[in-house]
């Protein structure tokens, strides 16, 4: 496939900018004096030569680049008409031209929101280079940068992405600093790399992009949205990134004039789109950039969203960026192929409607040989159940499980799930696409606003794999998808959610599969008046689980209760990780803690008949009493 036509060089683009040229012509004498003072002897003619002045006037009048005087005349024009503005404390320095100030003024709020979302990609243990480029947040904990930036510290090996090593054999350590500014009043904000999710293959029609997952830390910037606008030539944009000294490809005099010998820090470069390839795969722009700008954000000043991802350019030649249209198509493709799991911020979500859920029957009380009813709610708590459209019992039924929501806490009071170990399917996890349930008003549901930029996970009360069973794979897949409603999510520290709770759930599921067991599981939080408030939500410190099954050895029903505490995790807003314990406890203890009534299940609890046991610590499966 042939190369598509693109245009134009940055200076030619600037010379089309009538407003900038008009203001430059008004200050031609001042600019000519600046040229004369800046030119060293013998550089483009003697200092007393009038040729720079004549060339400047001719260029401004005729709107043509002047051959042979690029390093003098064009440097002064571009430093004024297309500056690279230093950023300090999230604010950018004042542009010299009023017309540039006027273009940035309406977008001040957009710019202030975007600047903290752009970071410098740094290598911690490579003595040959301090940083390798720029990146910006594209999803909740995912940063986008260029392929050639990511290739400096990682590489594709078949279906895997591996980290490169130092000359001494140590794996390269990578971080992003979002506060690397010139004489910044703010301390560094350094976030470590967790994994490289994706590196695009080489190829003319493959976008120069890579996706990197960062540590999920408090304060991690929100993602930049991709602009839905169809960008056109001469649209106003800015590039936000970290230009580095780049003498190998650029005139050192030009760089010195524009950057004042200050490099490697965050800058904002205003300019315009100079051209778009016919297939709209890439765009060109006239913003002033250098090598370290690889991976920079190209921001559309019309809506404050990403117009593209800068990936190449050189002074006096074109600057190139992957368009937002190309990025969106690629991200959608990656998500559909489950190559990466990112949110649907780049694609139109299909919002579930109430009719989609009408056929869900939910938890089956007669799933086991003995009827296991829903827990009853004591009279003191019955008024706290969130209403469900069309139902009087407050139960939200999904495929193979049900959820009851606490009205004032806006989180699940409990869930009830059936697991059939004989017909379980292994369902591959795709995108985590969470939704509100249309059968309940949103005022009773907690959305993603609770989980942004902190160490909280949207912890599944009903785990994705547990209801993933049925007579067909389609049925199992639908049940797994149903677990991604916010009604089934609870705020759990990421390390708790991934470690302690998971061990117990893995044990239960593995045994269900191995022994083809049927199990009914109830799960929920312990709501306490002393729970810590965070973002207007009280965060539970403890979670419980009741597991009901037929004991294969005794032939009798077995009902066991478990309590997991994350009290050590929520001592402050940083959610610092601390010690955790999982306990097996009598079900009657859980009744006192939760206000739920499990009725006859207490009689099938092995701890109920062992005197003096109030709790039993669980370190491994051998500690379970069933």
C-alpha cells in the first residue's frame, strides 16, 4: 500500500497563520534587532549585515521561507509564533504574542486539567539515560506512549512482553514522574511501572503506540479523553511533553534561542494542525518539539481532549502524531480481542436496559437437596433495603445469583450465589466493563467515583467465576458478565482483594470442580458505625461469607461461616497495607455482626457444637472445620 499524502512543514504552516504574522509584522523592528543581537559573527553573515532584517521582512510579507537563513530568521519567528512554554506548578509562562495568549485563554481550564496527566518516562537503574520520553494517562491506571519509547525498556517475544536488562543483568526499573517541571514548587510525583500491557508491531500502517500499566496509587491522574471531534487543518492545538536537547537532528542555535538551554522538563507548545493524511491515520502539526517529546499529548483546544499522540518530528520538517480516530479504533480492537483490559472510555458503552434483566431468576433456594432460603433481615434493618423497580422484596436477580442493597450505605448488604461444580466453564476475562443496574435508582448505587486514583479495588462480592456455569458456554458467559454491575462491587484494598479473600474463594471453587459439588454461598460486609468515611462512603473493615454444601463424607448438610478483616488497611486515606487474618467463625456470630438471620443453617454449623470456640484462624485449607 502506497504512502498517503501529508503536508506541511512547520514554518509553512506558521506562514499561513494570518493573525500571528500580522502581529509579527507590527514588531518587525524589534525582532530584527533580536536577530542581529543573537547572531554570532560569521553565522549567516556578519553581525552588522542587514540581510537578516531584509529576509525577515520579505518572509513576513511574502509568507515564504527564506533559503539559507533558517537558523536565524526562522528561529526568531518560531520562538515567538510557536513557542515552547515552560510549566511551573501547573501554570505556563506568558507567551510573547498577544494572539497566542488569546488562543490559550478560552482553554485555560482544559489546559490546567491536562497538564498533570502528562508524565516523564524515566529509567531508574540505567546509567546511560535518565528518561526516554513522555506518556499520558489513557485509562484509570494505564498510560499511553510511543512504541519506540517502550522499546527502550521492553520488547515483544512471541505473545509475551519482557523487560530489558541493564549491562549487569538487572531488569530495568521504570517510573513516570508527573511533576518534572523547571524549578517546580511541587515535589516529584513518581509512579512505578507495573507491567507493559501492549507494544504495537512495526509497520507503516501500525500506530507508534504502547500501553503501560502504572501502580494504582492515591492521586494518580485521571485519564485524558480522546476527542470525538474530526480535527482539520489549522485547528488550534497544544503539545504537552518533555523536550530534550536534540543537537543531532536540530540546529543548536535554533534550540538555544527557543529553549534558552532548559531541557528535560515539562513544556506546553501551542500551534496548529498543519495537515492530515488522506486516510486520517496520522496528522502533522507545527508545534515546537524535540526528541523527548516522543509520546506527548496533542490536545485539541476546542474540547480539551486528545487530538493525537505525538510520535516523531524534527525542527524545519514535519511533526507527526497518531490521530485520536486511529487510537480509538486500535483501543477498541485490543479490548475486543482481550489483549488488554481497559475501560470503555474510548468507545460508546452499551448501557443495559431493564428489559435485558427481566428474565434473570437469581439465586435458587432449592439448588441443594435441602432448601436453603435467603437470609432474613431483622426488623431493625428491614427499612434500610433499597427499593427495586417492580419488586417488593428489594432483591436484584442476576444469572445464578442475587443481590440486596443497603439503602443508606449504597452498597450490597449481602449476595446469594449458586455454584455448580459439574457444569462450570472456564470463561476468559475480557474488559472490566462495570455498569449501573437500571432496575434501581442510581442514588442507591456507588459508581466508579469511589475507586478512581487510589488503592481500592471494585471487589466482587460474587466472584466472576462462581456463577459461570450452565448447560451452554453462552449461559456461563452471561452469568460471568452479570457480576460486573456496581451493585456487586465493594471497596476492598487491592492487596486484600487479591490475596486473603482469594485464597478462600479459590479453595471453594477448586473443590466444587474437583468433586463436582453444588454449593450455595452468601457474602457481604459488616456495616459498623465506626467505619471510616472516604469520598462520602463508609468503607467496611470486615467481610463475611457463609458456605453451604453437602458434606461428601458425612452425607449431611454443612454450613460454615468466615470473617475477613481489612481493618489494618483503612487507617488513613492512603490505604496502607497491613496485617490481615481470615477466621472461621460460628454463623451465630455473623448474625450478631450483620443483623441477618440464617435460621436453621446454624444447626448445620460444625462450630456451633464445639463449645468455647468463638473463632478459628485460617492459614490454609487444612485449618477449615467442615
